[in-house]
C-alpha cells in the first residue's frame, strides 16, 4: 500500500480496523465515505486473523488503512476487547 496523499486521483477504498486481543473489527468505506461493517477477524491465532485482514484488503483493493485506538471521553486510554 502507498502512503496517503491528498493529491491522489484514484478512488480511495478504506479499511477501518478496530484492533482487539481476540477479535479485530473491520469496516469498509469507498470514496463516498460511508463505512459499512464487515465480518470481524475472529480466527483462533493472530496469524490467521492477519491473513483474514490481508484477504479482505486484497479482495476490496484497499488503498488506505484506518486503525482505531480506544480512547474514553475524558481522553484516557480505554479498554481493548
């Protein structure tokens, strides 16, 4: 994947990743910008969950990853599932 650039002319396809110890939530958004949930990566091993993410990224021709980080409303780091 290439670094994000504001001058890109090709449509962006974003993969949102909500990382957790046991499951990794995924969402997809295209140039319209509306995210839709995808099946979570819930495989037993970390390697299998990463393979799941790579497969989804390839199938959807992802151009940009957006990784979430759990913050509470008060700015402290929140719980990671």
